[in-house]
């Protein structure tokens, strides 16, 4: 394999990738509103000569290169979060600017930059004849990730694949192009969205003792949720903190994996109430909890942890703890109902697909992370590592066991932040690496189970 030729080809496409990324950014594409950006991506794939380009029933854009039975997929979600307070942006987030080093705008790092690199990485494969015999490349622009990580791939695996005569076992592995700060990522924590509902009894606000204030009850619960996140686990506090999962006393089977991923966390992310008026006692109060799950934690253990909080037990039957469901229709009008649970996963460092990326990086760029000067302060870490946040791999590998690995342009710290940027050099770096990987993947080195840890599915029948 001529690695110098691959690098040259990727460098030659830098201007095209920059232009394509700016085109995508110019189309606001919050979850369920990706129609215009999907059309933009489809047009780019068709212009570049993809063998087949289609949009599935959910709205995912899927481009194919090659004709083989075995599949290597590259995934990029094409939805973004909103811009938040517009006053925090120095330029229009959907027009932005570019200079010699960066592209500015919502979605640059999270994660339309990955889409640009994936599309042109596949183009380089075709240009240079880098798709191995028997393989084809599947480039996915996936929708609704910001709303419900991985649901897009639940649809692909359970609806799109069967409709097109594809079995999930044909997918050798998937590269996620989520931003990795120049690293190769082999896992991340899972997460779930928990709801706590508290009942009260309303009365006139002039005599609050006649009622039962649900907001006051929730105030007690909120303090316990905060303690669960912040407390130590050394026996000095009634509520042991989530840090306990890093300790072999509490997590004997998986504490080492938990230390690799980092501790679990929880935080109250939303609060709601009902009351007859502003001069009445609140008769209900609810919160949402964002729960990040490390190795050894399960969906039911996380729910039980909240149910076991002293304040929740104190209010007994007036408190309900549950998991959210998601059923919001996509931009095509298609809804795919699923639970808001996103399993934890880690790959073995020695897995064949992980090592294919490591070998490609070594041949193209060396043993250490690279990047422009403005990004290197984020990249003084091991080449192979993990994400802090969550990705579509929660379904691809967490639910279904299809091997995943991450390498993507941009920085995690840019995700959901104002004045989001990505670096042009990263677009080139990633496109080159994607192009080289298929030819370096050694199927003969594949083992039956590449997962070091995988939380798996819940005990219901949701696919």
C-alpha cells in the first residue's frame, strides 16, 4: 500500500472537504430536521461517483462503494444540537468563517466534519483501488443521534438491513467519526435517561399547611441525587457515591474497566411541576436525570439506586422512578420507539479492527496523536483511548455486538459549545486513515468476541 499516495490524495481533497463541510453547516439540522443536510450529503455522494446512494425510511443517508458481501461501515451523525444563546457566538453559526486552519460553525466538530472525511475517504478508496476483494464500504449519515444515541442504527439493523437482504453479521466493523482529538477510541461509558415523579396535594398558598408540596419533596430528592454523584464511598456518608464502582470492594469483576472508562455520574437535567396557580401549593413535580454508566453498572441497578435513596424511600408511594422512552418522528415522519438506555462498551485493544486503525495511523502519521498547533494541548494522551461522551456505538456494539472503533476530526470540547470549530488538517488526516484501514484489516486475526466489556440490552423485547 502506497501511504504517501494516500496522504497526497487526502491533501489534494482538503479544499473540497472544507467546502462540503461549510455546505453542510449552512443547513441547520437539529434532530428531526435533517432533510436539507441529508439532501446536501446525497448530492455530494452522487457527484463523487458512489456506486449507490439512498435514504432509508428514517432519513439516514447511506452511500455504498464496492460490491462485496462483507461490509466495513463508517458512521457520522448529521444532526446537531441548537445554538443556545446566540449572543455567545461571535459569528453566524450557520455561515461562520474559515481561515487557514479552521472551519467555524455549528456541527463542525459534532459532527459533520466526520461526514466530510468519511465521504472523501471512500472516494479515495475508489480512486486508488483500496477496497479489498469481497468487501464494500457503507458510509452512513445518521439522524437523531443528539436526541437518542444509536436509535438510527437500531432502525438500520432491524428495518433497513432486512429490507435489503443484509444480515448484521456481514458488517465486520464500524468506524465512528465522532471527534476523538486525534486519538483512536475503543469504548465509552453508557448512559440512560431517568425520570422521577413526585405526587403532592394542592391547596391555597395562603395556608400551605393544608396541602402537600411536591416541590419540597423533590428538593429533598435532588439533594440525594447530588450526593450520589458527589459523595465518597469510604463509609463516611449514608449515601455512597458513584465513585464506588472504581473500587474492587464494590465492583470486583469490572473495576479495572471502570477505571479505564471513568466513574459513572448523575445530574438533574430538567425539572417540571404542576400547580393550579402561582398562589397554590404544587401538586406534582418531576425531574430528568442524566445518568452516565461505567462498567459494572446496569440499567436496573441505576434505577434501583435512585429508588434506594433515603428521600425516595421516605416519600414511598408518592414517588415513581422510571426510564424514559423515545418515539419522536424523524424528518421523514417515521417513528422508531425505543427506551432511553444506551449500553456501555469497551473493545479489546488487541481486536483486529482496532489494530487496523493503529497500524494505519502508524504507517501514515506515526505512533502519537497529531494535529494543528491550536489543538495539540488537547492531545497529549495515549493514541488509543476512550470517549467521555456517548456515540451511536451504544447500539452498534452495545446492543448488537457489531465491533466499533472511533477516529474522527475535531475535539470533544467543541461539542455543543458556542463558537464551534474543527481543524482542516483533521479532515485530511481522517480521510487518509479511513482510506487505508480496509486494506490493513486482517480478518484472520478476528476473534469470536472482541468486547472487553459490553452491558448489553435490557430484559424487555425492544430491538
